[in-house]
């Protein structure tokens, strides 16, 4: 579920990054790090982008093919 009804959270603190962080919205990712507890829920703080690996991009819509025009 979405915060605050989530089961697990992964977060990035701006203080750890000097450059903007790319969006991972809609992507299937794998994260590595230490799991800690916060308010009785597991969480992981990401300190480096090397802790995140994109496994699969979100499916994109395939454009509908246009009908071919008749030969002249």
C-alpha cells in the first residue's frame, strides 16, 4: 500500500546527493542495503545510486499502426 499504509519503504535523502536523482516511477527496481525499522515498519535508506538497479522499464504504449494508403 501507499504511505502510511505501506509494508516496506525505501528512501533517498537529498543530503546524500549533489545531483538530481532520476525518477524510478513505474520501473521495477532492485535495491541493496541495510534494512532498519522505523515506527515498527522495515525501511532502507539509499545513500548511493549504485544501490539501485533498474530491472524492467514500465511497459509503454505501442502506437497504433496507421492503415496503409492504397497504391496509386
